């Protein structure tokens, strides 16, 4: 078996990629400052792997920013139209992570005649289908005045409860 070391590699691109890979692996074991001091930042930034990771992070940030903006728009529309809205309603809106659902809620916020109508429509709209499971254990954090149960500060739907 022949060991391939960076000094034996002639192709500069492959050599740079090997250096980046070595640095990434070293980051799993050694302090960040040490690894950064040994690596050439510009070489790492040119790596296809680095670019992929960076692009994934950018896309994730855009998606989260868009969701956050839609959440704030819903809350803003409700506040302008109906005054103060409950902390539970704000919390419920902040926990929705589906772009099309947020879009529906924004339209609903703009067209509902009252905040009560908005709340009723939110609670009666279809709940996303969940995969059936044998057993789920969670800690109920609270129940709001309308009977919506929260587990770990997320609104949940309970089909069956078995008390032990």
C-alpha cells in the first residue's frame, strides 16, 4: 500500500482540496484557532466542498429569513387590524415552519372579520398528517385558555392519551 501525501501530489487543485480536507478533519480533534493558523483561508474558500457548505448555509438562511418575515407580517396585520393579540397566538404563529401554511395565514389575517374568527379558522383548518407512531413521550408545558396543548412550547394535536 502506498501512502499518498500532499508533497507527492502534482495537481495543484487536488493538493489544495486535500489540504482543505485535512483541515476539516483536524477541526474535529484540535482547537479552531490552531487549525485556522495552519490552513490557508483562501484555499479553503475555493474548495468545492466549502462552496457547497456555504451555499447550503446561505439557502437555509434565506428560507429562515423568509419564514421569519412572513411570521412578522401575519402578526403585524393582526395587530393593525385587531389591536393586541395574545401571546399564545404569537407563539403559535412563530412555530409554523411551512411556507404555504404561513402564506395561507397571512391571507386569513387580512380577510378575517375578527381576531376570534381568525383563531377559530386556525384551529379548524387541516392539521398536517403525522406519521403514526407506537409511543410518543413528551412533557406538556401548558394548555392555553382555548384548550390547545403545548409540549416543549410547541402546539400539538393529541389523538390518544394512555395514562399509566
